[in-house]
C-alpha cells in the first residue's frame, strides 16, 4: 500500500464517547445506575426506554473526544493522509451539531471532508475505522484492498469476527500503530 492514505472514520464511538455520554444523562435524570455494558448489541435494550430522548444538540456538541484522537489526526495530517468523516445523521440539525463538535474538540482542521451517509460502503478508501460490523463488512466487499478496522465498543465486544476480513482494535494507540505498519516500506 502506498504512503498516501485515504482514511475513513466513523464518528460516534470511534471519535467520541457516544453511548456512555447519553447513558450518563439518562441515569442522572432517571435516578438509575446503568453501565454502558448493558448496551451489548447494536440495538438499545428495552430497559433503556427513552434513551434517544437524551441525544440533544447540546449533548452532541459537548461529547468527550476519545483519548488519542487529536494527536493521531494531527500526525496523519502532517504525513499528508486524507482524512474523511463518514457518519450517519438524523437530519440537517444533527449534521450541524456534529460539525460543531468537530470544532469544539479541535479536530475540524484535520478533516478533509465530512460525508453524512449510512451508505458507507460506497466511499472508497485505504482504511476504514468503524464500530458497526455490518457497515465494515459491506465496505470491505466494495473496497477489497482496503483495511477494515473495528473499534471495539460495548455494542460489538461479543461479536465474533474471526471469519471476517476485519481487524479488531481497542483504541487510538492501536489504530495509529496499524496505520504506521501499513505505510512502512
């Protein structure tokens, strides 16, 4: 693989601390003490009725950034890599809230483009980092020479991907190491 990489990044649970942040607000309001491990599949469990009501514009714009994101993106940008955010959105306001978040956490300057879509498989790239196995599987079918990286989260930790052309990673240090190895000659 050449040194000019095009890196595609999901936003929620890859760049930010998504479900844990929403769950914190849910617990605070409801007087409950659920741990994010209750969300062990892609769907939100019935016990968390009303969970999505806590996904407010303010919450989106102020979510914590995952450790290592900013440093890694700055490093990649200095190497000339193209960095694209490929993220699902609910509506125009949600899209604008996500852009504000990128500004608020100081990483907007490293991003070449933000593509709002659930059809992530149609975007070509060298590497895709995503927390949804199905999105990665479809992307890998369309990008057979690309590297599909699954960010381990509470919702996919129990998914067996041993027969998949997908590499599981646990954090941004591992993502950076994999990309470094990919670009060595």
